[in-house]
C-alpha cells in the first residue's frame, strides 16, 4: 500500500510513523533507540531504499529538530511483523 514514512528524533530515540495514503485514519508507530539501528532495519525490511537510508544517516535532521519523510509501498501485516504498533484515529460523528 502507498504510504509515507516520517522519522523524527525524540527523547527516547527515533520515532518512525507510517501513514497509509489511501486510509489516512490508519498509521503505525515504532521507536528505535538509535539512528543507525533505525535505518538498518528499515532498509533491510525494504521500507526505505538503501540510498535513502544512507542519506538519512549522513544528514543532521536529528540535531536540527527536523524530520525525514519517505514515500514507500508497504503492507500493514509487514509493519506488525516488524514490531510497529497500529494507531487508529477515532472519528466521532
């Protein structure tokens, strides 16, 4: 499924959130303890491309208070296998 991957530095490490574009009320979250581990796992799982992982490792987005955004094609079941937690937005009518 077409998705966006957002990576931002937080106190606990690196927060990775994946949003499905066709279903914006569904997203997944995982926090990694280091940038290297985060990029290695996302690259190995083919959530991001090797060149994107390399760019993120050499970029100083984490010290500048910025975030990295990637486009990806990932299945929700694969995110669960990787240890991501699904966050569901509750819509109230």
